[in-house]
C-alpha cells in the first residue's frame, strides 16, 4: 500500500507514512499528532514536498509515523487552485486552466490517484516526428500516444472566430457615413512617385473614391476636401467618418476638423480589421483588379 495514493475528502492535509516520496523534507520543532479513525495517533515527524509528476506536486505534506496509506487531501488541493471532480466513469483532478492533471480510479469504496496518468506531460506528435527523422541534434527518440497534440501546437493552429456579417445598410442617405483606409506602401512606386492609396467608401451607396499619395500624412487633406465638397453638394448633413487607429487618421488635425464640423470620428478596435470591413473589402477588390490588369 505504500505506492497507493488515496483521495480523501475527510483528510485535513496531505500525509504519508514513508519518507521515500519526499523531494524535500523539514523536521517539525513542535509535537503534533494525527488522530486516525480508530482513535489511534501518529506523530508528525516532518513536513515537505512530494512531486508525483510535472503536473502534480503536493506541498505541505505531513510525514506521519505508523501511517499505512498515502492520503491526498481534497480540501488542500482546492486551496492550491486545483479542481476535483467526481462523476460516474469520469473522476479526475484539473488545474486552473482546466487541463487534466490526473485521473482517479475506484479502489474499494474510495478512489486512488492513477499514477499512470501523471507520469509526465504528453509529447507532441511534431516532436515525435522530428525525433524519428533525426533532424534535431541531441533530441532523444521519443514515443507518445497516437494523435496526441500538445497545447502550443493546438493554440498555434487556432483561428479567430469571424464577425457575423451585416447584410443591411445601417445609414439612411448618401454621405451620412464615410469609411476610409489606406493601403501601402507598395513594393514599387508609381510613375508619379506614389507609394500609398487612400480609399473612401460611402456607406449607403458604396460609391468609392481612390486617391494616390506619396506619404501617409497626405490623407488628411484628401479627406478634408472630400468631406467639404460632399457637404456642399448634399442637402443632408454628414454624421460620421469611420477608420482604423492608424496614425494618419488618429491625430490632432482630424480631431480638430471633426470637432469644428460636428462630425463623429469612429475608430475600429485595434488589430480587428473586420470592424472596418466595408472599406477593407473594397481594398481587396481594388487590389485584385489591379493585379489582374497587371497580368
């Protein structure tokens, strides 16, 4: 029984009766006794740490004389941030990230820790493949369960969930809302020395204006002239302009201009191009047409 670890919900702390499990052990200076179920007592000889695997390390484990079992305290595991679940056919211990730490197997009328499930962290099949090909010097010959994928590989293959597309137009008349974005720099400058493209799209009609720029800071003058012209040509007021957080749009000149005209300058969330999707899709259309024409 010295190699069996019992999961005990009535135990106030982790305790074992054999010293071979301790990775570190400190003797106690005071006299402390543990009372067993038959009113027997065992003296606490020391307190230390026990490492069952890379995922499961027990702290504040009491070394108790005459104890015939290794007891894991459920309450102490909960205090250390673990989660212990008891379900029919699925008893286990999870860490704070809800990753499996170990399984619990029936042992008579109680549960014991399945040491096979805490023998160490799983090995990624990518590392297994590299090991078998001998591509990394010093990497040992690794073996693992079939189709096992480690967490870093799983996270690297995740893709962000797409934003639900809006099929209806949210504006009521042309010129109410303008979307804008810049593209560039291009790999090669144009004949007139232009590196950047400014695209402005009307939200209601999807009518677009395209301006070519040598520098990004020229975007303000093009937007200002377009907004002032639309205000003169339209009988209805412009409400807002929308852009990303690029420095060519988020600056004092745009801020003062919008404040003077009573315009709302809407910004998309950082690193979220779909929130500025109207002009982003127009950019993709324009770049695709330009590439096709170049071919």
